[in-house]
């Protein structure tokens, strides 16, 4: 080995050693910070600074592309697998991409892509959007139980992790006839999930802005800040962090599925268009993986016909929406036919209203087995059992703490807050494994759905930004849409920030 090669090898070994040392120091610093108990805001702030410094050192030492602690770690390994996927003789990938354009942009696709997509495909895209929407939103009530955001968790406390077909499709019917679903259908018809996601964020931003304005007004006029107004705001966007906002193991697996499918789809459509792939790899912040990437030759992409560029840019969205539909079906099957076998629902007293008939008799945490001699295990059966209660009627309860007879008040109520909770059947085998699979399916459905529709936002860093930019001649329209989206995202993430 000559001196030049020895020098290169020595520099690589030095860079590897320094990288390893920086990674160990960053991990040790973050663990020490976590154990210090200095408060979550300080811990998060310091952790971000530590990771940013570690990332800048690692990228500088190794010559990686990046800035502010973010850097790309990639190579040509894996491009062969993408070539193999792209080698299909049929046109599956192009059809999937065209479906993504139709589903992503609805009737707008007819004007954006100027006859490059058939009217039939646009109709299929809109119909599939509506089917997914009307099934996905009710299923989200169950899937969102796995998201650790206090404002959402408090509102979903009574949602069980299993349901009967009648209960689930009752939710579907309730949603399908709601004003929100009708408005969502209008957005989807006009502009697919792209306009749906813009509308979703914009309405959330207006609601949060109204809450902030109310808080400021009350604080000024009464000199008594009502922080409940702020704490009740629901964030329309928040970071997805395994172990913090989503479960650790199932969350990591779900994110890997999403990122691999999304990025490899971009790569496959690039190779189908004869575009060279420079590298495949991961995006890191410090030592934390933040995403994956497939890097096509941008000069070659810009020389392609616009329809091929559109297919490349929408490929990730198409795969995410398609996977979301697959995991939606799996989640519903688990919800309706598997979880009821290994779990049971029960009605629990979550609170007692002062100065009501139940006050001093029933306590919070009491499990109710029957109501007026009718067994109850969920909200539906409870509502049926209590339907006959009238003013001053005698309500009979069977609970884990004994049997009670309570005289209702003039409104026919005894004064208890009730919620439904799901618990495993004590002798069910493999409950933990089944629950994990259900959690993984639910997270994969939900995260694929949100990643898919959010990547249709007309703003930088999202796939649809490129699609809008190359298909709309008036760039001011794109800029105005982008400004609305960016402001909406900032407003939607504020409730999560002040909750932290």
C-alpha cells in the first residue's frame, strides 16, 4: 500500500473514531440531561443544541452534505434493488402514480395535467378518496388512542380499542351525515386530498387563532388569564417522535414502512423514466435518523416531460395513500373481529357531579356491570339500558363495589360521568402480541394517511410543491398558497408547543 492510500485510510479511521466519540458523548449528554429533572422545555432545548452540534461536527469531519446539524448519509448501495423493482414489464407503477395524481388533486387534476390523465382515472381517484375518507375518519377515533397528545387523549378517553360492526358502522354513518364530512367531500371533489389538507390546516389555524384572541381579550379585560382556553386547543400538527408522541417499537416500525415505501417509490418512478439515482440513504439530525431519501439526478428530471416529472414527485404520496388503505382494512378487521376475542369493554364511573343523587353513594372508578338489570359493557348498551329512566325513577346498579338503588332527579339523571374502557380478558393467550399487531396496523394506517395527504400541501419541503410549481404558470398563486400553508402549520403546532 502506497503512502497516498495509507494517508486516506488513516484519515477515514480518524474520522470514524471521532464520529464514534461524538455519538457517545451526545448520547451520554442527553441521558444526563434527561436524568437531571431540569424541566421538559430546558431538556428539549438543550437536547436540540447537543444534537445540532454533534451533527455539524460529524458532517464536517466526514464531508457529508448538510447544515445546522442535519446531514445526508447515503451511498449507491440499494440502487440495485430499486432497479429490480422498476424492472416490471407492466405499467403498475405509472398507474399507481396517475391514481395518486387523481386522488391528490381531484377535479383540479383535469386542469393541472392537461389531458395527461384520463377522465376515468380522475373519477376513480375522487371515488376512492371519498371511500377512504368515510372509513378512515371513524377508524382514526380508534387509532388516535395511540397518539400521546393530551388534548386528543382527553377527548378519546371513552373510545375502546375494540368495537362491534354495528358500533363502527354507526360511527361511519354519523360521520357521513355530519357537516364536516360534507365540507371535506367538497374540498376533495374540487382539489383532492391536496385541497382537503389545506382546508384542514386552515380551519384548524382559524380555530386556534380565535382561541388565542379570546385568551388575550379575556386577559386584558378581566386581568385574570383563562389558560383553559389555550390548553383546550387541539394541535393540527405535531412532531412524530417514537417513545414520546407515539409508541416506541411499533412507532419505529411504522415510520420505517412509511419512509421506505415513500422514498423507494420516488426512486422506482425515476428509474422507470431512465433517470440515474445518485444515492440512497438516511437523513440524520445529530445522531437521530429523521427520514430517508432517494437522490435522483435533478438535471435529468428537469429535462423529462412534465407528466413523467409529476409521476416521480407524486410517487411517494401514491404509495403512502395506497398503504394507508391496506392498513385501514387490516385495522378495521382487527378492531371488529380480533380484539373483541381477547378484550372486553366495561363501563367505569369517571366522575360524580356534586349535589346529585349519586353524590356520596357512587365513587369515581366504580365499574358498572348492569343498569336497571340490563348488562352494560359499552356506551351503546348503556344508552339502551338507561333509555327508560324518567324523572324520579329508581335506577338499579350492579357494580364491582356492590348493588345500589338510586332515585333519579327531575331530569331522569343520577349525576355520574361514565366512560368505556377496554381491558384484556384475563385468560386470553397472546394478548400482548395481538395488541402489538393491532397497534402497528393502526399506526401504519394513520401515519401513512397523514404523511400522504400532508405531502400534498403546496409548500416547500412537500412533494406537491414541485407539482404545483411546474404545472401552474402564475407563480403568485403558488406563493400565496404556500404562505397560507406555512402560517397554518405554525398556528397548528402552537398548542403542542405550549402544552410541552
